[in-house]
C-alpha cells in the first residue's frame, strides 16, 4: 500500500465499501446527503464545510447560509462523521487581546492541524473577498489572525506541515464577482502573517471539464509519491457552470511543481442532490478524512450549494488513477 505521511491512524473513519457498479476512484455514500436542507433554524443550507478528527470523534467548521442569504461559520460535532449537531450560534472570533472580531460574511472554510494547533482558513470580507485565518487548540476559543492577502482571493488551503521551514498556502486570486478565470497559486510564510514567494501551480487548462477555473479543495495529503491535491474544476457549458472534483500530485519538497495531473474528473454532478439546488451542478470538496493505516479516505463536499454530502475512496487507488490518466 502507498505510504501516507501526513495523516494519523483513524480506524473509526466514516466509511462505506465500493459498490459493485462503481468503476471510478471515488464513490458516493448511499445515505447522502449527510446534512439536508434546513439543518438548523437560522440556516436553510449548510455546505462547503470542513471536518477534522478531534478527541475520539469529529468536529467541523460549517458554512451556514442564513435566512438573509449571508454565509457565516458555525461549529458542528459528530460521533461517527455521518450524523451532525450544528451549533445554532456563529463562531466567536477574538483577536490576540481578546476583543471580538466581527465578520461581515464568511464562507467555504478549511481546517487543518499543524503541529499542535488547528488553523481555519476561509473567504472573508476585506473590501472584497480575501482569505481569513484563525487558530484554535480546543475548538472553544478562536484567535483571529491577520488576513493572508489583499482582495481579491478565494479558496485558501493550508498544508498540514511546514515545508523547508515555511507555512504553505494554496489560493486562487479572483475578482469581485464570480471570477470568469482562476488558477491555483502557492504562497509561503515564516509566521502565518507575512506571505510571499508566490508561485504559480496550475492553470485552468486541464480540459473541457475544467476550462473555466480551478481551486484547491481539502488540505493536501502527503504520500511517499507526493502531495495528493483534490480540487474543484469548473466547466463553462451552454447551460451554465459545472463543478467537478479533480486530482493532482504535487512534489513533496516543492509543491508548486505538479508531478501528475489527471486529465479527467474524479467525480462530477450526477445525483438529484448535486444537480438540483440553489446552484445546480456543483460538487465542491472542502475536507478529507484519511486513515493512514488502511488508506481509506472520506471526502466531504458541498452539493448544489445546498447540502453536504460524502464520497469515499482509497488513497493508493486515487493516486494510481491520477498517474495513469495524467496528461
């Protein structure tokens, strides 16, 4: 089995075996969606959210679109990764002095453990969309850090360890709107405050299924062959945009260097909860749980900007699929 370096043993990972009729590297949970419409009173939709293991169970930072359509971040907890209890109140971010830091809007979070601290990245408002950062050790108190970039930027995803002494962050520079373009870039920081040494990673030119824009998904998973990056690729069709899940392998020591990039999607909208919703035909991956012992992977994704769903796969099979279908 392919050696997984960045993850820990996670024997209680949410899991369902591959169905007999599935030929691709990822397959859907038969009980999807795991978060339906109207999961809490203040939010008719929760999707594009981040999940991590924590103290023998699972915890997550969830994008909740409130009834005024504004997105905010809520905490969620689960014993098994399938059934979730979402806090009715938004996360209370504080600065280093303990003062509240209000957020106008917050969406599409990611969470990653680096050393002994959990870091949250998300899209926040700073005269336009940019990457917000915060830290926590206990998911009770949350320290707001400086924004990573100037506007406009989205899809900020931290690596789970420093590389050559630096924190690494993937992002997609954008515009004020829905971005009719979009490539993935890599930035480095010595302290999670000052970001520079920006490098281009991938362009939105992998094929018709991702010819409009791309953006990093869950935190990359380090294997002995390189970093497994799952991302969303967007096609601009005659009937609107279609978001699918793609995959690439990045160099372990220089993740701006792409070793293999799959020339076709790994998962694309097919089911009713993916093709019908607030924004039809959207698969948006934000979190992946991985058991380092078995290589099993559980992928959380937003479906149709309306509900939260799960897909499964095995890291070695996903990596081999990417390599064998590389362009």
